C-alpha cells in the first residue's frame, strides 16, 4: 500500500533517526579494538570509559561463565548448569545471579557459536542488538497508536534515552528484558484493539512465554498486564475477550514449563529461585543500595531524565478518556510500579529500563498538547522541543556513563556524578 506524501517524508525521517540510534547502540568492541572497522569514527560514539578500560562487572562475569558452560555442555545438559549453581550458591554467603535467565544466556551462546567471538563480547553484542530492536519496536508502537509524526518523535526521544544506551553497552539482562516486556505490551494493545485475531493472540502468548524464559521473576510485568486488563472495564481503551484472558494465563504457564524442563524439574527451579532470593537479602551491596521509600524510582528517574519525567507527570493532568494509548501506558507503569517499589532490597533503576518507552510516549503527549493551540508552525516547534530534549538526554548519558563511568545505577552514584553529592 502506497504511503501518503506526509507519511513518505515521515518514513525517511524515521529511518534516519533509527540509523543514528543504531549507531549509538553498536557493540563497544567495534570501537575499542585497535583494528575495529569503525575505529576512525569512534569519537562520535558515546563509548563508556568502563569499556575502554576493559573492566567487567560482576554480573557480566557470571553471564559470561554461563555462556561458556552452555558452549561446553550443550542445551541438553542445562540441568547440570542449574544444579552446579545450586551447589555453588549454597556455599556462598551472598547471592549470585542464577542461570534461569535462560533466553539471554542462550542468545549469547547462539551469537558465540555462529560468529565465533568471545563469550562476553557475544553477550554485549546481544544487548546492543536488542536495544536496537527496542528502538525499532518503540517506533512501531507509536506509529500504530498515533501515526507517523508520533513515531518519528518518540523514536528520537528513545534514541537518546541514557539508560537505553547504557544497557546496550553491557552484558546485562535489563535492556534485553525490556525488549520482551515492550513487545508483550504492544501485542496486548493490538489484541485489545482487534479482539479474537489469532495472529495477535498467538504472538502475545509466545511473547509472554519468552518473557518468563528471559527472567525468572517476570511476575511483576504479568501483574502490570493484569492491572491493565482489569482497568479496561472503566477506562475502555480496548475490548477484552475470553481468548485474551486465556492467552494471558497460558503464556506464562508455557514459559514456566519450558524453564522447569531446562532446570531439571519444577522443584529444582523453585529451589534455585528460593536460594537466590534468600541469599540476596544478605548481600551488603544490595542492602546498601537496593532499598528505599516508594518514591525511590521517581527520584532516580528524575536524576537521569528530569525533563522526561516532569513532562510524563504532566500528562496526568491533561489526560481524558479519549486518549486511550496514554491511559493504557499509564496503567502499565502504575501496575508494575506498585509491585516493584514494594520489593525488599529489590529496587534498582536498571529494572525500570522497561519504562523508558512508555514514559517518553507520555512526555511526547504533553509536548503535543502544549503546541496544539498554535495555528502555525506547531510541527516545527514540536521538532525543536524534541531536539532540545534529545540533546539534554545525550548530555546526561555522557556525564553519567562516559565522564563518570557509572556501571551500576545506584542513587548515590547518580548524585555524585551530577555533583549533588561531593
């Protein structure tokens, strides 16, 4: 189907924005190696000093170890890897990440096997690749919800999102997981708009199953989805059919069954999770940085992306029942926030990576509302506002993650990097 002239122009702008975003998210190995193919343009890439110094975070080291074990043993012997974790975890005083984040480990293993590059570099490349996919998915979501102009503007805001770029440069699961959470959310929206469409239903069910395989404690995302479905009775942003409710239950069950098989049984999987949670409560770093009041995430988000958060909060004061997409995304954020802010020693801005796209969508809605009364040049003013925010966001990334080399996103580190604490 041919596009209208305005849509043709929007599509060209969108491709340019996506290319810039993909460049920012390219694997760090392309810029750090002496013979890297992009060595000559490395100065343009926001490559963190952490990578330049060749440092490896503790979680990155664990994921690398799991990929190496999987390469050595094969998928059919994955239960041995899980049992090895249990034996090791029982002897340690503190928690270490379990191998039940199977989908991320398996993706790193596939990349390592196909392209024959080192395990850690494979994992970082997977993070980079899925961050690019998240950017493309954000543009698709906005196009489907609000049209081409919103798609270009939202993609531009996501391109410069500090934590999105940060996650793309490290062998950490949070950016990878946020892709599956966003994919599930988008497919839920499509099912609410087109009930009983088997393609959307199957895609949604599979996405939920893969979400469970990506992270064993994806329960908070599922709870947010349940909240979205429950609130639809009053907010009316779509139609809930019995098939959608069945898919919402069936997807996680399928994921749990597959994960149980990979772990060597449901009892082994339960033991793994119980050990991780129990030992997590004794980890000094988690005790120091993983707790706080309910507004902890708001504080951290304001430190990293203050303009976005203020504009997103502003959307609360201009929302009405006709803005179905905004209501839908608000309910997802609220539903997941309630669960996440009540987890003992389980608060970290990395876990909020999945809110980056919904928050920027809400912020964009506020900007659109502000320029709507203008009779002339509103698209140019909107473009200027988006470009200004993008420049500020990119500056935040450079300050936090390049100049100050932050790896973890603890509040104290953010405060010191921004010179609030000296």
